[in-house]
C-alpha cells in the first residue's frame, strides 16, 4: 500500500528525530563524536527528505545534502540563502565513516548538531504541525 505524503513526511521526521536524539546523547557523553556527526548528517538528510515528501517531490536516493538541499530550495526560497555547511555535513555520511584519520572532538559534533537544529527550524516553518509534531524538540 502506497503511503500518502503526510505519512511519508511524518515517517522521515520521526526517523530524523531518532538520529538527533542519538547525536545529543553521544555529545552529552564521552563520544564517540564521529558517530554523533554521522547521526547529525542522517538527521539533516531525513528532515530534508520529509520536506520533499510533503511537497510531493521525488526523493533522491543519495546522502548528498547539497543535492537534496538544492531540490528543496526550489520549494522554499529561504533555503537558498541559508548558510548551511552542506558539503561538510555530506562528508559525515560516508567518507568520514571510513576515514581512519578523522576523529572529531565534542565541539565539532556540537556544531554539527546546532547546524541541523537550525536547518530543522527553517524547514518546520513550511510543514504542518501534524507532520512536525513527532519531533521531540
């Protein structure tokens, strides 16, 4: 059975919220902070995909935040001027997971979390409350 756009968007938001919760727990503890960065990337990706689902857009099968953000900005022009570190965030999805030299500190992970929360704040403004209500923050 095909889900409607509300169900799809809500599902993406719930999964993104789970990633954010994990990132917050990891950051508030002793790490590992590379894992927190990964979950921040995943949250950003899923929040953007929730936005696309709500707007009945095709959801690309990619972890490239720049690409997804570009598609979203066609529906919300405010995203075009959002100073979001999309390239850096994208690197947390795959490259960082296999880079044995990259061990971010707590501050790097905190910045990633702050950026995702800022992105979500902008996205939430153009989504109905019944979609965003599943987000725990």
